[in-house]
């Protein structure tokens, strides 16, 4: 089993709410439709502490995408699919994908 975690940062000209709406309603359904992806989870970053036992930190992150694959081969296969390339273009369209 292979699991990837991606920290997502919206473009500066997008609001957090607009980014999350796009991510959940447009990008997510396409990613979930890629058969090589065993599991896909979107976790929105909340700008408030829910658990009092966790120290508050400030992160320039809008969400975390978790993707599970059965193997390295299935991950590579998924990333070469037209749908996956479309998803990546969508990420580039809505996110600041520069290295930090």
C-alpha cells in the first residue's frame, strides 16, 4: 500500500472558501473516479483549535489531500491517465504549486 499526502495552498487571488468549494465539488469527484486510487480523502484546514491539548500553529495551508494506491505501479499508472493529468491541471489552476 502506498499513501501520499499533499499540502495544498490556494492561489493568492482565491479565498479559502472558494478554494475548498472548487476542491470538493469539482476536483474531488474526478479524483475519486480514477480506478487506480484505492482511497482519496480531502481534509480542510480549519483556522481554529478544536482540541485544547494541541498547540495552536499558523500554517499557510488550505487542505491536505491523502491518496492511497495498491502499489507503486498503480500509482504510476494512475498518474499517467488522462483524468489524473486533468486533476493535476486543476490543482495548478487553483493552487500555489511552487516549492516552499
